[in-house]
């Protein structure tokens, strides 16, 4: 059994979770798939420092179906690349302790991709929820740190807890849409810490040069 802290900060138990590794889908490749379409799957990171990708070879993790990720105490998943969550798919992140010591770090430096969310080719993003844990996402391209790729719409982004750091330095929002983004619904119910920046887009909301009348909704409802 694996313990995790849910949206309301209460501990719950997952009966089983697949251990996250840096083994690619195909030998010699640079992609990893989490989950299966139409299914709910659970994963756990319990490595003190698990590295996926590097500056010369950026990887992609594809989220399929309803994926739940538990960051174990003291774990660190360092992703040089991006985590793709497209419409119809969802990623929910938890930690197994109240100190939020499990850390997910994702950064991507090229094109219109978000670090966590949409891609340059498929810019719309699916549902992203952070309930606990430490999440750091940084985009040096024109996508959001967390949200859509350039020109896309972000699905529901909900932060219920944790320590969040989101950056976008080339037109995207830290949390929300990429550059020229269309729509997003962002709800912040609470978190221990929320930090980041955006060079020309909003830190939370729309990317730069988003069209007039775009439908970006930001709800900030509390903190804990």
C-alpha cells in the first residue's frame, strides 16, 4: 500500500502503484508512456534522484487516461523534457508526506511546448491537478510552464496544495496558456507556496499576445 495526501489534505491509501523508472518505451528511444487510454493508473516515485533526459536529449512522458502520480518522501524526479497531457487525459500529483518533500521537476527549452501540458503539435492540454508535493515546471519556449502549448487552450488546472514553482520566459504564462493562447480555467484552492514568473505573459492566466476575448478564468479561493 502507498499513502498519499489528497485534495483536502487528508491521508489516503493506494493499494498498488507502478514504480516510475527512466526506461523508454522502445530501447534507445526517448519517450515514456504513463497509463492507458480510458483507464486509471497509479505511479510512485521513490528514488532520491531519478533523472530522465538531459540537455542534449530531451525526453517526453506521454500521459494516457487518468494518471495519478505519488511523490514519496525524499524523492526527486528530474525531467529534462516535458510531460504531455492532452485533452481527454488527466494527471493528478500527490505526495506521501505533509512536508511536500517529494519533488517533480520538468523543464523544456524548445518550441511551443509546455513543460507540463500541451505540445507544439497538439497545443491544447488536458486536466492537471496538484494536490500535494513539490512541482517545478519551467518553459523557455513559447508554451506555458503548466498548461497549453503555444496557441492552445488549457484544460482545467487545479491546485489544492503543495509547493509550486512555474516559469515561462518566452511568451507563455507560468500557469495557464502558452503564447497566443485561447482559454483556460485555473482554480487555486490553496497551497503552501506558489512562486514563479512569466517574461511577457501572465504568471497565472494568459500567455502573451493572446487574442482579444479569449476565455481565461482564474479562481483563487483560499490557501493553506
